[in-house]
C-alpha cells in the first residue's frame, strides 16, 4: 500500500528526529524535536475514530464526490473537511490526508516546537527556520528538481501535492503534480485535488491556476505536467 515513497529519504531535515507511524491505511512520515511515535499513534487513532464514527451516521461523507452540507453534531475534523471541500467543489474525503496531517501535527506541537507531518504528499508543518521542500512529480523531468523555500513563521503552514499520474488516490486529471500552499492543510489538500483534476493537457495549467487564485486561503500554486510548470503566489521557487 505504501510503495514508491522513496522521496521520503530525501525529505529528512537536519536537527529533527524522523519517524514513521502507520495506523491501518494511514502512513505518516513525521519529523519533530524528539521521537513522538506514541503520541502520534494516539492522535491518528483519535481522528480516525472521529471520522469513522461520523461516517456511520453520515455515509454520504465518505462516498460523495461533491460538497455536502454539514450534519450536526459533528467532530471538528469532519467540519473542517466539509468546509474546505466546499470551497473548491470536491467531496469531503478529497482532503482526508491533509486533515489527518493537521490534526496529528497540532497534537504533536504540544510536545515539540517544530513539527513536519507528511501524509502521502500532504504536509503540515510548524518551523522555526527556513527550509526547502522538494516537489515529487513522478516521471516529469522537473520531479525532485523543483523546490519551495518555506520561510520561518509564527504559525503553521500546509504544503499539499496531488498527482494524476502516480499514487492510489482517485484523480481525474493528468497533472504530474498540483501543489498548494495554505494555512489550512484540508484546504490545501482539497484544492490540490480540484486543480489537478482540471489539467488534462499543458494548456489547462493556466486555467487551473486562474481558478485557484480565486479561492480565499490559498497563497501559492505550482502545477507540473511533463516539462511544463505553472506558478502563482507568494513563495520562493528554487532549483534543486
């Protein structure tokens, strides 16, 4: 289930402890000031329990490929997913990986002042130094040769990537990578899916970026298809 994640070997950041946590279908690569594996497992189990319990009451949450209305009472993680997915017109589960990353990362911030949680290309981070994150884009010649510099900031940030040419997640597009920068990991994940779905040919990159620019809460967009790349936002792109 978790094959082809060799990019993780290049994602380890100096000064942080790296560890892997697996709970059922959830497989996280986490970096923090210390090994917080036990804390991470507890956080993943908790958020999965919230979601699995809510899905029993609202099966549409798991099956819908378009936005759904909130059904109360509901856990915050489900509400966040419904809100994020509605902003970009996809189903709630399109942002489950990003939501789990953020839920887990915020729990770990109680014990570590720096945290990076990566869940299949969806990253929640809180950093106290500048770092560069490479973009994995499958067979594109730009894969792992294009990076984003994330500057030190007081609040957490999300960097989420969706692909229509690799991975097991459902996608209707052909982008090798659609990467979104946002304060919200669920929104970044949902938007990466939505914009990636729009890209069938090179000329669709501009259309997808123009659509993403209209979404409140998105600060950066990078779309890669083959040798082509489209960019928008407040970030620094670096050649690796």
